[in-house]
C-alpha cells in the first residue's frame, strides 16, 4: 500500500531590503502542501528580535514569538501570510520563521531586515 503524507513547504515571498525606523512594512510568506495528503495543524511561528515590533507584542515582552495558524492545507493548496512589522531601532535585525506541523518543526527560515533612521528633512529656502 502507498502511504499518503502531507509535505508542507515555506517560502519567503516579499522582504523589504531596507526599512525606515518607525514605518510599518510587510514581510510575506507562502506555505504550500506539496504532499499527497491534507496537512492538519499547520502554523507559522516567527521569533522577532528586540528592535522589531508587531501589533501583538508589548515593549516589555521577553517572549518575542508571533504565531499564525493556517490550520489545514489540502493537497497542492497554498496560502500567503503577511507579517507586518515596524523597526524601533536601526541596525541589522535577524528574525527566524518556523513552519510547524502538529508541533513538529518542518522548515526554518531566517531573514534579515536592515533598519535605518529617516534622513533629515532639509528646509526649502524661501527666496520671496
């Protein structure tokens, strides 16, 4: 007998190369079941460093984990997931995304966001 199994993959679809401190940006992921059976209990866990903010986190949170549940993916089904983050400090900010299937780690992707301070706004001279 042939055993049918789910096989879920994670890809990073959109990652801004450089962001401005204080501005919200989107990081987009795609999860897809390329297996031969439906995948139950799929979730994406993202560990954010201090310096990256998410709407569900408080500044005092020591646990910087953001989780999104996909629940179920049928065979060949894919879903796009968007993570909105805001840099609160400048520098290179490394995050880790874990694709989970029923609390088992399937895939791990790290990604880096480079945050810079906004350039100063120069006043326009008024020659009137």
